[in-house]
C-alpha cells in the first residue's frame, strides 16, 4: 500500500493511480488476487531534456492491485507506444509486440509490461481499469452475454466478443471507445470488464458502476437454485466430521496431485464450496471448467471431482480417487495432444490443481502455499461466476482450444521461465515440536528460510503463534498447541499440518525437558515425566506422522534431536540420559522399518545448548552449573572448553545439521546420528 508520505513525494498522477488501484484491488468483489490491471496517462519530466513528456503508468506483469506500489508500475512513453500501431504485423504475429514494449519504456521502465499494456495505451482515455469481478465475468460467460449486456447497461457498456489478451484486443477496445462516445466501458466475453474515465475518480466510479449494476441484476433476476436441486447424500458433513475426513484424505490426495512434481496444498470448506458440491448440477459445471484466463491458469482446465456421497468411507474415497486420478491424467494428456503444435511448450504436468470432495470441501495445489491458496480462491471465484451465469442464463465458458492457447502460450512459458529458482526445501512441509524457543525455533526458522512451510508445535500455544508470526505469514508458518504426551493432541497437530499445507514431509522430534538429579533423588514421577515427554512423545509424533508420510507415497524425513548424553554417561542425569538413549534407538528402529516407504530417519546429538534454550532457562542450567561448580552465566563457556574445538554449541548449529540431513545431499542416509557437540571424545559413536 502507498503511504501518505510516499504519495506526497511522487507524481500526482501516479499517486492517484496507486490509491485507486489499492481501493479496487482490496475488495475481492472487484477483482481476484493479482488479477486485472489499472493505468493512468500523464506527464513527467524527461531527465535527459528537462522537458515534459507524455507517459503511461500501468500495473506491471504479475503484480497485485490491492498491494500495488510505485515499483510495481511499468512506465512507458505514450508517443512510442502509440507508434507501435504502425508496425503491428497482424494477429498471427501479435505476440511479437510484447517484446516491442521494451523499446517504449521511459528511463528504466519500472516493472515488466504485461500483455494488457496495449489495451491501456491504445484506448483514448486518461485512466483505464481492467478487472475480473465475479459479477462481470458471470455476464461475460453467460450464453446470451451480448443480450444481457444490452439489457443491463443499455448503450453505456459494450459487449466485446472473446479475444485472447494482446495487441489486437487493445486495438478492438480502442475502436469501440471511439465508436461509442457514450460508453463507460465494456464486457469482455469470457473474461472480465474494462472501464475508463478522464479522471482517476471517474474511471473508478465507472468500474464500480459496471460491477454493481451486474451484481444488482443477478440479485434481482437470478434463480434461487442456479445449481439445481440438492443431491441426496451430498450435503456438508458436520464441521468436526468433515475436517477429520479432510485430514485423513489430505495425504493421499497430495500424493496424487504430486505425481509429476511435489506440490503444496490448501484446504477450504467454505459454504460456497460445500453448497456447490451439494447441488445436482455441479458435475456438469465442473466439467466445463473455468473461463477467465487468470482463473484457469491457476486452477487448470478443470478440477477433479470425487463422485461419491459425503458419507463414503476413507477407503472407498481413496480407491475411487485413484481411479479418477488415472482418468484425469489420461484426459489431460489427450487435451494437450488435441491442441499442441510443434511449437507448443512441453506439457507441464497432468495432475489436477483442484480436487473437490462432496460434503468435505476443496483441496487446491501449487508450487507454494500462496499459489495453492490463490488457486483455491480463484476456483471460489469460478463457482461464483457459474452461479451468476446459471441464475440468469447458461454458463458458457470459452472453448478448450482457447484455454490451451493461453495455458501453453509462449508468453506464459517465458513468464514461468523468469521465475526465481526454487529454494532447496521448496514444496516441503515441516512439523517441529518444542519449536517456540531454543533449538526447535532455530530449526523451524532455518527450514522456512530454505523454502519449507513450517508448523511450530509447542505446549505454549501463544508462543508457538508468536514464533510463527516472526518467521512469516500463514503461507509460510503457523503455530499450534501440542502436548506430545497426549495421543489425541499429537494427532491433532499432524491433522493441523496437513490441513494447513496439504501434507507433511519433515518431522523434527525436538520437544523435551531436563531434570538434573542423582539416582537417589530421582523420583518415579521424574522418571515418568522425562520418558513421557521425550520417549513416549517422540514415539507418538513419529507414529502419527508416519501414517501420513506412508499415505502420501512421497518419502520424507523424521529427525530426532537426541543428545550426546544418549551415548555419554554423565553424573546426576539418570532420567534424562536414559530417555535420550531411548530416542536414539528409536532412530535406528524406525530407519529399519520406514525405509521401504522412502522415509529417512536420522538423529542429531548436540552438546549442551545454553543460549536461547527454554530448558536451560527453566532450571536445568542452574542444576548443571552446580554439578560442574561454575556460574550459570558461564555454563556455555564451560561446555565449550571441554570440547575438542573449544566452541560453544548454538541453536543455529543444530539447525544447520537438521537442514543438511533433509536435503538431497543426504538422500541415501538413514539411521545416522550426527554429533553437533564441537567434539566430545567421550561421546564419539562407536
């Protein structure tokens, strides 16, 4: 968003454009995330000549209106942009015009110009808005869209038949504007709306008038049940039941959706989705797919829909989904082969991006959590579009051939090629226990920095949420409360992970506590507490996570943060060291058992980690300092001096090892314990 201070220092035309864009883009009824674009024409000083120059500022490729800033604008010289009309080689070669935009840029040009730049530059209006409102697309995708446009708007809004975005569409709309001086905008068949004005305020008002008039018409004239009668057995399950079923299905579905390449998932059980799936017409409508280019580029040409009632068992659902997934892949392959030419980019993958489960909700998938979430949001937009179109007409999206031409557009391929290289742990989903402080926090932070989505699980729910917020947005990290001694709580944490991010790949058993007492002072309660949290807790977490990992069929990693004490016999430490030895052997046992599923199980043996440790701060540090006869403040230095390298072990050192073990560099390593103790000879593995 643009601050008032920034607005005071920038060109007035730009400031008004950004304010308008942010207002329009922040309301989902106006346009979808990263959808649409806005522009403004005005003057600024040419830094070379010092004279005024006519410019156009337009939202650049890939930006989002709701959060648009000046850096997200492409800046072009109007005289040079308009001169491109004279060298336009025709529809068959219009894609070449995108590269020509580079020769019209002013100065450094700002953001990369989008394919819609011509629409904004060639229309003879100072301000232009192109948006994707659900109500406008409902009219644009109605079978009798031209008639509805005339009925709703008279001659103030003009129907434009579907044409792929590009230079020719810009010429078409420019001509429409010139031939219809009374018009405030147009409905773009199968696509969205465009409006204009001589002031920023007028353009925004015209955009909103088109959107609201379409909304009002649909509300007044639309049928009460546009999706047909209720399907027996397809209504939404009670919330707790449907979310439990979603959590049980999530790993299976993610595995299917990741057949070609790993994906991150998102789940929604909004009323919009559930009501759609409960109605009789949803199979027909889903098969038609989405229409607006922004929609189907994110959601693929159509979703995979489970054709079983809500009360179908998990086993029945999985078996049917496997059959449907195989058919979906074959159908997508056939779609590609129908329309691909020798120049088409290679097929990008045949797995669905949207999976719909009646009575439960929608799973959506992408290369990141954000793209998965946005894909789901776009399909909700598509449902709203279908509802509107079906309420007053028949939903009639653009032809599959047109969808293919955009999905496998050379310009789209070039856009994908410009995306930054994924980080090492991109698409991987981690659950870290005891992650609100110390080692666990450091591990979660490192995994997220390397591209993973992370779930911060801790006994203190508020601290878990706070750490997650420090790491990033909910597209990167979430916090959950988890008592690892409680079987139900552990399962709930795993369920929360798969519902938040679609599945699970990395599990870090880090939750723990320490009691430093000699044998004769160690009570049964002390012994039980240590073993309940670390031995039992690690077992419960690994068991619950392994079920999801096996269901996914994508392999994975389970890490145990054990201790040098698992092999080192120190004084006054019977309960803690014994349970660490238990954890260490769990590593070996699970490595032997889970290897056939591609799941690696490894351990890390740190020496005492004092800095940032919740365990040391809670009394363990004082106890150990007393045992060794040093001040608690000097305990870290004391530990360092007893090592071969004379270095204090920090939480980040453990995080480094955890990251390394989860990378492809250790793809063939399981059952290993990695010492991170700066060299404690007595703890050498034998």
